[in-house]
C-alpha cells in the first residue's frame, strides 16, 4: 500500500542508533513514502544544517538518548532561537521510554508529539503512517509546498 | 493529556458544533465530548478541572475572548499549559501569520475545518488516532 503525502519536503531523522535508522528506512520504504529521508547521527550536525539551510522539512523525528548532544539538549538549543524554532515545526520526539517527567519536559519545549520507538517494522509503519497523514493535513509555519 | 479524559471543543458556531457532535457520536469514542460555545467558560473549566483532557480543539474567531487570546492565557499559566496538551486549533482559515503565532505559543496542530461531513469525520478520526499513538504525560500538579 502506498501512503500519499501532500508534502514533498524531506523527512529528517536524528538518531545515532544505526539499527533503528535501518528499521525506519525500511518502514518508509514499505509504506511507499517517496520523500527524501535525511539522517543525522549527531545533534550538533543537525543544528548546523538547520541553521544554514533554506530547505524546509516535512517533519523532524528526534531520538532522545544520543551520545554527545541528547534530544532534549538539542531541542533546548532550537527552542532558544526563534528563527530556528519555527523552521523545526513539527518536531517530534522518539524514545524508548516515556516517563512522565521527560514527556512533560518535551512538551514544554514545544514538541508536537512524543512517541515510543516501536521495535517491529510493522509498529514503525503504523506509527509513520499516522504521523505522515496528520502532518499532511495540519498547517504549519511556511507550509507552502 | 489523559487518554481517558474528555475531548474539549471550543466552538461558538452552532452549526459547526452540531456537525462535530454528529461526527463524534458516529465515531463513538469512550471519551466524554465537552462543548464550550463561550471561550471564557472554557477557560474557567480548564482552570478548575481536575480531570486532564485528552485533546483540546479550539476555534480562533470567537466573540469576547478569541481563540488566540484564550491560548495566550493558557500558555502563560504553567499549570494550565501542562494540563492542556495537546492543544489544537480548528478553524475556518489558515493565514500564515495566525499559524506562526499559534505555533509560537506551543500548539500541537492547526487544522482547517472541513465543511463536508465525510471529510470532517476522516480528519477527526486521524487526529484522535495520532494522539492515541502518542505517549501521554499524565500530568499531576
């Protein structure tokens, strides 16, 4: 089955776990999503990219547990710079755990969703399918596509 | 967000309320659906309620307190802000300035209200599915 998107901008994944990245790519492929998937394994490299690029993105998925700059530290850095903050909407958190404290902290930093990483390709497909559909219809800053 | 909590709809247009009421009736979720035609009453409810809502839908164009002013009040009060996640705008038009202003006050979605019943139902179902998939923060004051 093909999931159609109304947005042709790249999907950005920030995660330093190679196995997870492969699962995500498999999930997108099986869903028939044709958007470019940009992967950053280092939060600082993503920050450098987003600070300088004119390209828009469809959505940003960010892992929390990463070496170097973790997901919260990265989101804080983005949150503190208004111009970059608006470029990173929607920003979605992805984690292996969902303790109340970290979920609340994430929403306080203006995220648009917090998901537990599914550990099967099917689970990932189900999650991405909903995310793609939701952000295909929700408006966001500068959503001309 | 409390997945078992009420779905709160802040909408002053009676026709839109009626259509949403029919859609939710048909979708038959276990959540209670609570309507506010008056945004000030919605603010009073959110301030005192001890049951955290599942999802808040708010129109923008409303008399007295507009949707943007209501969101500003919620956003500026930490307790109210943490209780009111996800907060979605559900409105007739989406001017870029309104969209940017809305996301600057930490919202989780901005939707143009479909005028056709079948489409409205699909959009509501999709929004509910998305928030069912997300982790709930279980905010306790």
